[in-house]
């Protein structure tokens, strides 16, 4: 069977992966740091070793862990890789490199058809709830997504459900002003569920196409705050059946092993439908994508590759892998 | 989420138990476990590698005294080395200049703005300073608004000049402080990537223009392997005087503390422990070691409890704890204290072994505290001192008196028994580090 690596090579050659040059550049540039860290080091590893041996594998393990792929995932990955290398009698590091990309892809895809598309409502407004710990970039992500949807000609409504953090309401309102998008707000420190209710109501009555709801940052081990999310979900669901259509967990790409804990805890409390990975342009890592897929089985739906609204991209594993291993393909 | 290092070490240690000394052979599994545990705590890989090698070298050939087991010797070396790395001497925040100039720097979302409010509050309360907060985040929408809201709730003035050049804002703020008798300036800056040259230059310009006395790097304690680039990036461009770790009330191990110390050698001065404006504590290396290794945070619990309980109460509880005498009155008192302390889940996490006892899953609603209070107050003094006498008819009376049910009374008595057991364990000294 042809491996993923060769397939991707073929696809790139026939220009099937990217829609246009601009998109390719965005992935290439946004993942530049990660690529430099990882892919360049992998290349120099292959120069250092003529033959694959124990030291080679140790260095490789180091590389993977340093990419934040997660200790558990890496340990499993290494066992599998070493096993495959032995069985297939691979001694040449260059050949093994293809195997590594293949296996990394397998972690993510894992025999499943991944749904990274947003689940839009068939009729009435599509409601998307954004959740996450403090400081991951929820509000900025919402602004970016709002811009994207507006540019597609949709009627967008923002809901300032973070009534807790000082300045959060103003932050979203300012974005609304800049983008020319309506924002529903409530009093600071008021019950967020009431703001959410107001927002969903307006969204339905005034036929908005999409309602994006901001929530306060909450650390995943704070039970009361996590329960509050449950309440918001109920409020939305009571008003519009099947809503929220998406509950997106926003994760900071520079987060380490705690990202797994975040994904697990949020998934337990609410029906997380996908992940938005922010600040990927700033980190040299981003391996957390693989760790979360492997350990929590949540798909990444969007990634933030820069500060501009258009830098929020629909996540595509092929493009992502290309961004990471460009020089090798 | 992670298996405690303690549990994992137990497994690995069983292999070296019984040996007279530590050798390369019998220690390799243990070293690997330590390495993985540190990596899982997000300590940087390079740091882990160098550090574990150092610990291994020290441990090798170490003579194992009769009274100690090899595993205990190894753990002791590990803990001592970690402590040495994190630094045992407390370095206080700079306060001697008039005005003292402090600046917070860091990535987006690390928690600078909230931290500046906490610091200003602390400087006023603990050091009797008259602080002025200076708003220099001219980029993020509503960052100035956020700071003003925080300032307002603390009653601390915020100096802002809108979106003017930050260097000018800081200079104007210094003049303003001198004219108006402020003796401590806290400058909030915009979050930035360490590789953003323009924005890094802005910080350098601010510092060259007014010469800061404190430049603190604010680090999210959940940061992963990229921490090494962030820390060295900021450290190379600016003369950092310290580090603040934020969001430590989450369930992160916070291994970045080790990376930060190892890479910069500047002290970690504070940790952020809640979203509230008094949620800041001085860094304690001993507690941090316990946390990174997953050994609980007893000292933190005690310190936090003490600051809320009045001293007399604390002393009495401590005495009773030691004697193993502990009744429903104490139980109630503790519950009320907990109500003041905030997040109970956070507190429980700090108790070593709490996880093993299944205590971290305990969820307590603040309303429940009121109900517990009603139940205890419906008991006679002798019932409170000696709960064993509470049988069926008494339970019914108590339930009626407190407007609760017999089941709830039973539940409370069970909880009391559990916490009594815990107190007993503590008084036996079982909460110390296993060594």
C-alpha cells in the first residue's frame, strides 16, 4: 500500500492540495517556526547518522517530545516506529524519514473520517459557543471568525458572554465596531446565561445567519465555572433545538501537556465538537495537535497562523503536514 | 491527569530496593521514570536531560547508610537538587527607590494585566506603597479599559494616554508620579512574541528611557516545550529581574519554573493563584518541588488557611490536630474557613494523598456550607463534641431543627468521619515528603 508520504508528494506535484499560492504561503509561513525546529533538526539528524541505531532513536524521541507531541504519544509512537523499522529492515535514515511522516499522519487520522467542517444549521441561525481557559485567545478568534463569515456575505451576531473578566465586554464591542458587526452585551458580572439568552433570542428573531458566543476563560479544574457552561448550553438548546451547533475549545498552541488535561476536562463537561488552535505562528511546537487527537480524539477545526483576521484557517491535516515537512517533500 | 511520580517511582524503585548501593544498572529505570515525570510536567527537554544526568552522577556510588534505603537516598538527592536549582533564598520585590519602576512583559494571554492589579494591591497592602498603574498596551482592543476596571475596583489610579507611544507614556507617568506623590510605578505592556523585533525594540526603548528597577517576565504556568524560546528570547533582549508564574490554580504541574530558573538564573518572585485580585503569592521553591513531582502542596494549604483563619483559631486547630482530638465544632469552623478561601477543589488538590483518597472529586457548593452550618448548629454541645452518641432519634431531631433530612445528617457525619481520618494522618506526619 502506498504510504501517506508518497501520496502527499504526488498530490503536491499535481497541485491538488492548495487552492492557490496564497494559501500555500500562509501555511508555509505560519508553520515556519515549527518546521525549523522539527524538520530541520530531523534533516540534520539524518546527516549525523549513516545508519539507524539506538542513539538515532533516542535523538528522534527528543525531537518529538520537544515538539510538544506529548510524552505518552511519543513513547507509543517510538515503540511502533522501532518495531516497523525492524520488521521492514530499514537502516537508512532517509527511508525512515518517510516512515516517520507516515506514522505521524496515522496518529492523526487513525482510520477515521475526520470532520473538520463547521456544522452549519440547516435553517435558522448557526450558534457557535467558544470555550477555553484564560488567555488562549477566545475573543480574538471570534473576531477573526466573524470577519470570515461576514466576508462570505453572512449576517453575523456576536454575544459577549464573558461578563467576568474586566474589559472583556469592551474588547468584543470594539471588535464589533471595527468590523461593523452587531454585538449583544450585558452588565459586567451579570449572569452570562442571561446574556447568552438575549443573544440567541435576537439571533433567531432578527434572522441572523450565525451567532458567535464568547465565554469567560475558565481553568478546567474549577467545577463551578465548568457547570456554568452546562447551564449556557441548556439555555441555548432550549431556545434553538440542536444548538449550539458547534462548541469549539480554543487552545493556545504553546500550551504543553496541560493542553491534554484541558481537552479532556472540557470534553467531559460539554459536547466539544472541535478545537481551535491559536498562536501557532508564535510557537515552534504545535505538536499538541497530535497529542490531543491521540489522547482525547478531538479534531482540530481551525488554526490561527497570524494576528490578522484572515490568518484564521480551516485546519487541514495535509496542508499542515506539508507546512511541517515542506523541505522534505 | 498524570500518574503521580510517587506511584511510578514506587514501581521503578522496587527494583533497587535491597541493593546496598546505587549503581548504573539498578538505577536506569528510576532515572527514566524521573525523566518522563519531569517531561510530563513540561520541564524543557534539554533541561531535563542535563538535570537528570547530574542527579544520576550524584547518586551513583553514593554510600547507602543502613537506616536508609537506596530509593530514599535517590529521592533525597533528587529533591535537594531541584531545590538548589529553584533557589531556596527568597528574593523580595524591589521597593527601595522613589519612585520604584516596575514593568511586566510576556506573551499574549499570559496574564500580565490581571497580575499588575494583584501586584499593585500587594505593594499597597504589604509594603505600604502608593502605587500608580501605567497602561502601555496600546494594541489589544480594550486593554486599557480592562486595566481601568481593575484599577477602579482596587481604588488604585491608572495612568493612561490612549494610544500614544509607550515610551512617552512611561516618561509622562514618571513625571506625573513625582508630582502627585506616587512612589511605585507598575507598567503594563502589550503581549508580544519574543521574535517580534519591532515590539521587542519597544520594550528596550522604554527601559533605556527610564531605567526600570524591576522587569518581570510573566509566564503562563501551562506553557509547553516552547518555553525555552520564550524565556531565552525575553532574557536576551531585556535585563530581567524576575519571573511570575500565572494560572497556578489550574492543574498544571508548572515544570516551566524549573526551565525558567535553569535558563535565566533570575528568581521566580510570585505565582498567580486565582482570578481574584488578591490571588498572588510569593514563590516557594519547596512547595514547587512538591507540585512538580506531584507530592501535594501541604505547605501551601497551611499558609493559605492561616492567612484567612485568625491566628487563635489556627493555633487551636493545629493543637487539636496534633492531639487527634477533633470534633464537629472544628469541622464547622473549617468549612466556614474554606468558604472564605474560595475554590475548595483547588485547596483539596494541595493535600497530599487527596487524590488517592478520591478527594479531588469532591465538589462542594457554597450553599452546602450553609446547610452544614444549620445541621451542626442544631446539635447540642455534647453531640458536637461526641458525635458517636447521635443515633436515630437524635438524627431526626437534628434534621427537623435544621430543615434538612436524616440522609443529609448522615452524609455530614460521614464527611466528618472522613475528615477526622485525614486529620489523624496529618498529625501522624504522613503528609511529609516520602524520604
